[in-house]
């Protein structure tokens, strides 16, 4: 590479020193001896007082390297920069107020702004920088956090949400990408025409435009990635000018800017780790070359280079990243729907979540709450609802919030005589529960005991899993299936006493069923709606250790008063909270493996096989799709460089001296840096099993555009053999023509970016690939027909064409809501946790009239005004599964036949969702998983 060429010091006049004859004449020897004597005398003579000693150092700097300081560009370049920036402002901000309702992942990231302002803790798989910036923009515009961004289509206008100001933050980031890529190419030594071409391609890309106009994270991610590219390119330019430039102010400035930009990129999304890997790989290469330069780089100087890079490229990014989380923790001081993901120690740092000191020792007769150690699923819980299958006994679950249904009475296998309380335990002196003790757990709220038997669980129907239920009644002494043996896990217990007997919080233990040998177990499997979406609890044979470990959080006993030893959680400091949150983010991110209606795999991104449906309303649609001309040509540019590199390596191996040609060497180096960045931002996605979407390719697209512009620059302005170098007007003409075509293609697909009016015929003409799955039937026949559509400023249901947004973050709704205030708990328990009866099914939350409405029902009807004109209506019925996929005809027939069977059969406790079916359509409108929960678990199916 070019750095190696510039590091070798050679003579000032290498051509003369290497052309001496082997046998010099006697006269030449005399001249050489006299010249050496004169040189020696001159070197020994002191210099005149007015003359400074100058130490001339000659470096073999690559002839293709120039000082491309972006602060010293010609005025014409700055004129082009301003023109392109203003053009980007017009493209990005055009009708940014439309649509005036929640779009796609604004559900999540707008909702996070609400939680920041309210101070309610939430858990997201992305770092906080971009969310904090969006919140700041909304807060400065007067947003008070009273809008919940609950679902796609919810109106912004009536509640007065400053959504335009919040969208301006990503828009400004999208605009800033344009001058950034222009300056990056100028810093790389490209012509103004090539820099203008790259900036224009960024302006006219439909995908970048769409992402920059909504409350999303991708625009901040791309601008910080671009700033990293700019800073690193400027640093490389200074570095290539020779080792004499090392540690100069300019050198330090761009190295520090690179580190700051890396920290910001990683603080938006963990995709920034790919950017760090790109810069890190080139840094390792630089240090390796410096290590081999034994003439000019001493060990001391090499270590100076090493520590300078380590501080700027590791220390600064890590410090910045952690600072963002410090701000994150400062803003989120109150409990929220995300604290269930965190440990009890973490939760104790939140306001009103801190627990009072509790008795340390656990005795028989204690009222305890038991918490699961590994999944953060919550407390061992039971409520007065039965399993629909299996034993049909009372449910045992994990519930993430504190509740009276979490309280258990700890019994011995034998009962004391006399006294009051359950079997007289209250009158006993405390008897500690030791390792190996046999215990029973009595559920105080429902008078049933924790129980297990040889029945398969209702969800995890594996042979190694047994059902866990609550069994018995008041006054019943229980049976042998209620007994569990305490096994203390000593390596996880804190303190010597906690390893010998049960201690609150300090002791970690397993509960082994004495009759079957299975272990009380829980994992991240949610029960269906009949289990209130709480976490499943089973008894597993050979259970994995982390998922079978429990500990006691609360502990009360009549004989253990305030004078007894008390314990509490050790509140973690910042570093403890920071590290725990990183682990939870990693686990949650890796767990997002369920398929989604609009996900796609990395192999389809460079050739743009599929997009994402963002929004639909009033015969308009927003669909994320790139500019085909830009995406396909940039992918071709990467492929061209790969082909070039392969041929260059083969020719080098055969002994050809291609790398002695300056343009050949510079092409390989400059385009190679961009292609390497593209590879680092693209190929790691092939290793991921989680949900992936087209917008994950945008950082890689940025570097592909840079590679395309650099190849154009070499062809049109730098390679002499092609013949265009002497005709710069030809290069400019090619750039302008290509940009003109890109602008035309952009305009053809712009209705999908702006959510503008479009016609069916125009849509069909530009739908080049069948996998581009937006529906042209959504649009009207003529643009004039849109004048008659008047949109209501009210809530609009999510369209069938745009199902729930991709989950780049955990569903906060997965954790059940916190328990209601005490005044409501009794009412809820009466309605939601009563045993199911055969003749009176429990009340069920009413489903919408049509969970998957027909297309015309997706459109907001015009306001009831006398002057409104209805052009026409069109009706058809579609049946879809829970992922939004259209069911085929034979699926519909099977559903219809099943509905008829359910209507004809008498209702039971397991068919409470079908009692409202009075005809076929409401049954088929029910969500698929709800319908099939009413059938035998062994025959349950799901269409996909």
C-alpha cells in the first residue's frame, strides 16, 4: 500500500548514486578524495551566526499523495458545496409534515421520547444517543410527553404533537450527509466533479430520503458513520504525507475527530461496531508498516504512535459511549415498562422501586416471595385461573411486578399442633430452613399449594417437562406431589451462612420435586392470552442450572421483628448498571429471531429485491425502496473493484510491476479503503439470525457510493490512457447526465417516499420486480380523484399492507402491565382471576370488528360534509394470519369448516373465545393463534 512507499528514506539524488561505474578512473578517484576532504572541512567549520542549521530529510512520498486539506479548497468547491446542501434541504424537507400520523417505527422511537420526558425507565436494544437527540428536539418544541405513539396511523394534529420538529432532527442529519460525502471525496484527492456526483447520488436516493423524513434512527446513524469516514480520510491524507507530519496539530485533530465520531456512531446503533472494525483494521495495518520501518521509527516512537491511536480510537469512543448512558440513567429515574428486563438490584435504584430492609433468616411459617434468578421474568405467581388443557388446575406463572398473588407461606412436611395461623406455624419459635429440607409452598391468596405431576405443560409439550400447578383447597393438608426439596447452589450464594440455610436475597437455590425428581424451572416462553401472556413455569427433568435457580426477595415472620438481622439489595453503581444493561441489550437483540412480514436477508439488499411498507392511508403509501439506478450501479462498482483486485493479485504473483504505476497503486488503495468499509458494514449481517431489514444496508450503501464516485474519478480525470483526462468537460458532462437520470428515477418513485398521490398506471409502470410488494391497487385511477378525499383528523387503524413495524427493539408490551392501584385490584381479580366455569365464560377483551379489515376499511372515510363527493367504492375481503400474510383459498375453507364446528359444539372453558362467533366472518377475523388455542394442543397449527 501507499504508506509503505513513503516510509523508506533514500538518497537525495538516487539516480546519480546508482549509476557509478564499477572501475572509476584515477582522475575520478582524485576528484572524489578532494571532494570528501572539502566536505569534511565544511562539516567541521562552524556555520555563520546568521545561518540556521537545516536538517534536510528526504522521504519517498508516493507521487500520488497531495495535501488535500478540506479547509483550503478553492472557492468554487465551496460554492458547489453550498448549492448541493441547499438542494438537499429542498429534497429532504419537502412536505415533511406529511403524513400527519404515526409512521412505522415512530411507534417505538417517538414513544421513547415520551418516556424520556416522563422519566420512565424503558429497555431498548439500541444505545441512547439518537433517541436523546430526538427527545431534545421534541422538548425544545414544547412536547410534554402526553402522546404515547401507540400505533401506526395515530393522528398527530388533534393532540398537538410537535412531530415536525421531531422529524427535523433526522432530516437535518440526512441533509448533513451531503456536504460530508463531498468533503470526504475531496479529502481523498478526487475531483470536484466526482465529489459532486457522490453528493448528488446521496440527495436523490429514495431510501435515504424516506429514512431522513421520519422519527427514526437511521439518519443519525448514517451521518455519524459519514463523519467517521470524513475524519479518517483526512487523517489518512495527513499520515501519507510523511512521518514528519506525525503528531502535528492537524494529525492530532483528525485522529481525535475520528475517535469522537466512532463513539457517536456506536452510541446510535451497535452497527457502529462495524465502523470501529473498519478503522481498527486500517490502524493495525499502519502500525504494522511503522513497525517495519527500522530506519526512521524507533521503538520509542512506535509506542508513541501506538498509544496515540489507542487513546483516540479506543479511549475517546468508549468514554463518549459511556457518557451517553450516564445521561440515559439520569433521565430515566422512575419505574417503567422496561424495568422488568433488569435485575432486582438494578430496579432498586429507581424511584419508589427501592425495597425496605427485610428479615435475613428464613424460617418455617415465613411469608415469602420467590424470584427467578436468570430470565428476569419475575416472581413465582399464581392466580385464580385454570389451565385450559392438561390437568386444568390453577395456573403457575412468573409475573414481573409485585403483587399479593406472589406471596407464599413456607410449610414443613409435618404440621405443629395447636396455635393460630396456618397449622400453628405462627406460634412456633423460628426454625430455620436448611439445605436439603423438604418444604411445601402454600399460596395464601387462593388456598392452594405448589404442585407438580406427570402432565405435559400446556405450551412446552416436551417429555422432559412436567406441568406445575396450584392444587388443593382451604383446610386440605395436601399430598405428596406438593413436596419439594431445597438444594442450595453454594457457588452463587453470598456468605457462609447463606450456603448452609436459606437467607433472603443471599441464598440461591433449586426446588426439586420429591416424587418425580424434576426441578422447578422457567424460561422465556410466554403463555397465550388465557395465561395473560405471563411467563411459563414448568418442572423440568435435567433442567439447565441458570433457569432452575431461585431466591427469596421478601420475607416476613411474626417472630422476626425489627431487631432481627435485616438485609437488602446492594445498589449497583454506574458501572454495574452500565454493564448489566449491555448484557440485557445483547441478549434481547440476539433473541429477535421471529420472522416478520417485511424482513429480508442480506443477499437481497445490494440488488434491491425487497423494501419495507411503512404506512398507508387515504390511497397513499410510504414504502422504503432505494433508487434502483443508484443501488445497482454502486453494487456494480464494488463488483468491479473486486474483479480488479483479483486480477491485480494474480499479476503481482506472476511478477508484473503494475504497482509501480502511480494511478494503479492509488486506485487499489483509495477504492480499496471504501470497498473495505462496505464489506465491514455488509457481510457481518450474514452471521446474524435475528430480524433484518433493508434499512440495515444504508451505511454500506454510503461507502458503495463513495467507491462508485472514486472509480468515476479515475476513469474521467486521472487515468491518462483512457484519454478523458485532457477533456474535463467530458467528465463533467458524464457526471451531470448520470445525476439527471438519477433525479428522474427518484421522481418516479418519490410518491412512495413522500406519501404523495399516485395513480395505478404510474405505479405499475415503475414496478420492475415482482418482489417489490407494494400494492398498486392502493392508489386511485387519476390524480384528480384525490381532491375528493378528506381525511379525518382522528385515529386511523394500521393498514393491512403495513403490519406492525419491524422489531429492532424488544416489545415492551411483552411484559404484562404493572398491577393497578389497590382500589382496582379487587375489581380486576373478580373479573380476570376467577376460576372458569362451564356455563359462564369469563369476560374477554372485545376484539375489533375486523382484526384484518378489508382494504376500503383501511381508508379514513371522508368527513360527513354536504359538499363531499364519493367517487366510488370497491370491496373485497382478504383473510390474513397474524404476520399479515394473505391466506390461500384452501386455508380459508379450512378456517370456515373449523368455525362451523366450533359454533355447533357446546361452549366449554377452553372455547371462551368462540362464543361470540355468530357467523363465519367474525370467527375467521379472529387472530389465528387465538382460534387454534381452542383446539387440542397436540393438533394446534399456525399458518405462515
